[in-house]
C-alpha cells in the first residue's frame, strides 16, 4: 500500500491517482545506485598507460595525448554503462578521468623501466636534448635541473621513477579528465538528438 501525499488515503500499489482527492500518484522512483569508479578507472588507466608508453605505438602516433583522452573517455563510457539510463554527470566523468589518469601514470612509469633497459640509447639522446635546451635558459642551475636531467637519462632508480610518476600523474590526470568530460558531453548530445 502507498499513501496519497495530499490527503493521506491508503491506495493500492498500482494506483495512478488518489480515489478520494484525485491527486496524481507518482510511483516512488528507486534511487540510482552509486557509481563504482574502481574497475572503469583501472581499465581506462591501463589502456592509456600502455598505449602512451609502448614505443611501437608511439612511433606512428602524432599526438600521443589521444591515447590519454581515450582512456578517460573509456572510463566515462564504462561509468555510463552502470546506469540503466546511462546518465552520468560531468563531475563523475571528470573524476573517473582523473582516476584513470593516475592509474595510467602508474602503468606508464612501470612500463618505462623495461624501455630504459632495452632502449638506453633513446633515453640518453633525450637526456642530451634536454641538456641542450636547459643550457639555453639562463639561471637554470640547481638540484631540480639535475633531478630532471637524471630522470631523462637511462638511469633506473627509485628517484628517477618517482619523478616520472609525478609528471605523468599530473599530465595524464588532467588530459584524461578532459576525455571523461568529453565522453559525457558526447553522450548527452546523442540523447538530445534522439528526442
């Protein structure tokens, strides 16, 4: 039994209006379940982390940020599949993108270790290029410069990998956040066109 919100009369469960006062009865909507961010963020993060650091994939890609946007978009898409109506807000898409960016940063940092081991010449070339660029900028001496140059070399230490993790976490999270928001926007536009 349900109760009329106007007069308080008891009504059958399938009633569309109150039999005493005529007020329309709206069935109580069950609340949407809370979103589970962990699995979509891991799937999107692993995808973006792997594709943005595999040298073979990177070589043919002009804009590797597309993989990061794609990982954030994948996360938002998986979040939308959790809802029966597919409705996910921009904040949820952004948060999912940030989480996937952080997971991707961990994956990318771990992927760099074998890359540095098997392709040391590439990293040493990058180190020399950065050293040249830093030499053109006045007053760039100090521990931060040394730390960045060490990270850009083929050196594999906890310190250099933490530098990469920090840089990737910021960069990937911001770009993947954009991907999550973009996917939510595309989904909302598609729904508007259907109606």
